[in-house]
């Protein structure tokens, strides 16, 4: 797919990388599946950059609008699984 990831220009390079990596994990969950441990680790890194629930919801909506993938559902599915189980949407 060709679209832009939602990022904040005030973030550092490392923060941008963490956010983009999280959204790539969401893509992987939809496209082929990924271990729940990987989803939760990347979500934790994402939350270090975006601690605000309101900002998280805004970024999730932007990502969903452009990609069709729902990050919230991926995170919720990962939380329900054992860390070695695969999240596949």
C-alpha cells in the first residue's frame, strides 16, 4: 500500500521510528500474522512516544483512514493471547 504514516514533526528520529514500527506491526498482523509479544512490545514503545489516549486515538483514526487497518483491534487481540500466539486479523 502507498500511504503516509501519521507522525508529529516535533518527534525525534527515534520516536518517529518507534511509531512507524508500531504501524508496520499492525500491517503485518493484517497481512500475514505476528506474535502477540511483538505487537505488545511495539505498542509499549509507541506509548512512550504517545502517552496521551486522545492523541493515540487521533493517530489510530488517521492510520485506519489511510490503510483500512485498525490498530486498536490488533492491540486488543494481542492482549488476549499468550505472548507466543499469533495475532492474525
